[in-house]
C-alpha cells in the first residue's frame, strides 16, 4: 500500500483538457503541497516552469532529491517553495500562474484563505478546475 495516491492518465487528461479549453499558455503551474513530487512529474511534461510548494521543508527535500536522483528530464524547470498555502501570494508574484494544482490536500487547508491566495496567483481570466 502506497502512502501517496497514484493518479491515472485519465485524471491528468481531465486537467490538461480543462486548461486547454481556457488558456493556450503553458508557462507556469504551481503544485501546492507537492509532497514527494508525484504530480510535479506529470506537470513538468506540459509546462515550462513548475513551482512545487509545501508547508513542510522535509517534504520539499524529498521531492527535490527524488526528482534529481531520477534524473528527471524536467528537473531544471522545477523550483521549490517552502510556504504555507494561506500565504502563497506573499511569496510569489500576483497573476503569475497558469494553473494551480492541489491534489487531495484542499481539505487540509484553510479553504477561504487558500482560495483567495490561489485567485491572486492565477493569471487574469483563469478559473479553478474543480474535480
């Protein structure tokens, strides 16, 4: 039994299709509470820059080491941010993200504060994808 979920290609395709229907930009995506970086592995295939953030520095260290050790081809396009979900907007420029991913962790956040931060970070005209 894995402590982290495995997401199917169909799951990621829903995200990519939704994003493509709303934007042609694939510059920056932010993976909030990245954990071990499993979602980052998929996102870096489609976006120029992926920001992996987590409230726990240890989780970021695991993600960074894992992706680097695997010699993931996109690891040079991934940056890491140790920050709380509710304060992301104070760590990153407003309107800087094409997409924000929060795989299964939204229930762990202060929902209203986090969503306000996400709205600040999303580029103008971007909408949350609710699955």
